[in-house]
């Protein structure tokens, strides 16, 4: 038996509860600021005037959303102090001030309850330590989240109604090339506008993004952030931004939901709204459309290589025109420029990518072509069919228009369609002229006829589309402008000129190539060593 001891005065030895308060406002507007300050003052007075409580801190987040805890620095600091056993009780105005995400709310309430720390929600009159069930807390948290979702839906509706009415919201203060005047109207920054025009022009002349970056840094031009180094993404964004031609395309992205706040690219899930001539343009709409067409063309003609790229397609090579035009006559794979060094001597050659990657497994007879003889042969082929300047300019621009136009859901251009029709007609004539083959090839004749009818219908649609396409016409005008400045009598290899004149060069053998010009002309040419 252990004898009882005299009871001490429990009130005298009981320590004060360490009480913290959490405050939050979701915006930084003046009205919310006063609410934020009022909350801090209220909880300071409430804790300090209670003799059973002692201040453990006021934790407050300004202008922060309640649907996620990631960016709520003071909230996370409060939770860390709770885990360090430095807080016994938390006061907060309501469930929605604590969290508007049901999952987060229940997660932290349970974690704090396991530590013996209660949360008092004053508006709902709930103390989490005194509750026998989580059902009411779950309902309250769900209501807080639902309220946030409702507010988010109302805001989205308001913004989309403004878009439908043509009301734009562009941050010209941070848009490179523009500034706001004293009246708040957008104006063009002449120095930065020259840089933007130079980027557009160099891209249309065949320069890659990497080459443009090197040129900008070499000239000492600061980037949009005012730093010396340019990023590839900065140049790509300038080339893709429709605001530089005076237009504003709204709802290019959207937030998937108000909880995760994940930004999703709008690829047709929601309508977009284009406002033309919204502000002063830096480049013409024709030049902008020509750049978009050139971007699509480069993406479609990327060089294949399974060894250097996991996707099997490498990036656009702008330094050498033949990187996307020289193809193997045996396997149809593009050629790649290589530098050989032996015995102190350097030799520049072009080799089939399939031969480089797989040896002779798939391509057996592909020859290695020395660069200088190959270039001389191509220039000789072009010079052999040179017509008067006006005529060849027209042929090339017409061919460029053919290679630009295609239907949205089809990979075939107008030129592809015409070439396929020619092949089908030749096949039809060959089968028809074979003795005794009419009955035998009835099914094939029917297939050819159906395909030709479909291709002719497609050709008419593409032709109609090209007549109304600003991008296609802009692309052709750009080519014509370049051609007008050039002399068609080639005496020296010119990468930019080759890009405008030559469509494809097929390597037939080590001493024989076939050059296809953009006007559809085919030239067989001998390659002299």
C-alpha cells in the first residue's frame, strides 16, 4: 500500500497553453489588407488577455490561395512548430481560412490531433480535440472547397465573357518591344523593335535559333530580361508571339481546376478569341504568318537518326542547305555532313544516315560524296536550266506555293498530290498497254480510278484554300523578295540561294546525282571529281 499524498493546488501548477493563431487573406487588395491586420490584432488581444493562454505566435499569409499549402510559407512554418511540440492549440477564423482543399484540411487536422494539438474554428464553433467524429469536419471542409470552386467558376465565366466582347488584358510592361506611355497606351520601343525584326528576318533567311542566339550575343544585344545571354526559348517565344503583328490571341492556355491549378495548353478543348489590330505592330502579319509556315516546314523535315535522338528525328540543321535536301537514292534517307581527318588532312564528305547508323545492314550501295565536287555539280545543274530571271522567279514561287499548301488533316501537299496523280496515270497506261491484262487487272483499274478521283477532289480543295491563305501567300512573297535580290548565274555556292531554288538532290551513284528544283524541274547531272 502506497499512502496518499496531500493534493496540491492543480490551478497553481498547471502551465499555460501555448496558443497560436493562423490568419489568411486571398488577395492583396486594400480592403483585404485591412481584414488581415484586423485578424492579427484580434487574435493578439484574445490570446494575451486570457490568463490560461500564452502567445505562441501569429502566423499569417497575405495574398495566398487556400486551395494549396505549397506556397503558404507561414502555414508550413506553423505546422513545423507543431511537430516540434512548441504549440498546444491553434485558433483560426473559419474552416475556409485554414484550407479550402478537403484533402489538405483533413490531412493536417488528423496529423495535429495525433500530436495532441487542437484547432478551434471560431465561425463553426468546432474544437477538433473535443469531436468524436470527423464527419462534421469533412462536411465543413467540403463546403469550403465547394465555395472556392464556385468562386473560381464565376471568375472564369467573367473572363470568358470579356474575351467574347473583345476585351484584352496584355501586360505591355513586361512584353519585349513595347512600353506604356504616360496615358497607359502601348507604344513600340524602336530599339527593341529592330531586334525583333532582325530575328524574324534571319529566321526566314534560314538561320536556326542557335545561330540567331549567337549573333545576338556577339552584337552585345541584351535579352528581354536585360542580361547578356539569350535563351533558345526566348527567341522561340518571340517568333511564336502573335502580339508582334498587332494581334492578341486569348485563351491559349487554361487552368484545369482550381485545386491543382495545372496550366494546360488549349488544343481545342475551349474556344480561342483572336483580336486583330489591337495595338501597334512591330512586324507585318504577312511576315508573322510566313515565320509560322517556316516553323512547320522545319519541323516536318527534321533529319532522321536513331543514334543521336531517342525519337529518331534530330533538330533542324540550318547551317548547310543540303542537310535537309540531299537524300540517298537507294534507301531514301537523308545524308549527313561529316568531317574526316587523316594524316593531318581534312576531308568534308556527305554520307547516308542509314549507313552511318547501321552500316550496310539496310543500305548497301550508298556512296560517300565529297562536298566540293557535289556543290559544283549542283550549281552546274541549276545553271543548265536557267531561264530569264522573271520566268524562273515565277516558276519557283509557284512551286513553293504547291509545297506549302495542304489540308489540315492530311500530310500531302499540292505538289505531293500532283506527283501521285502522275504516277497513277503512268501505272494505268502501263497496265492498259499490256496484252491480255485488262480482265486480269480489273480490280486494280478500279482502285486507281477511285484514288485518282479522290486526289483530284483533294487538289481542288487545296487550291481553293491556297487562294485564301495569308500564310501561304506571305511565304511566297518572302521567297520572291529574296529571288529578286539574287543573280541567277551561280558562280559561287550560296546556302540561302540553294534553299530557295533546290527542293531535293538525290544521289544515284558516286558520279551521278538528280537535282529537283522547286519548280518541279528534274536535272540529271554528272559529278566530276
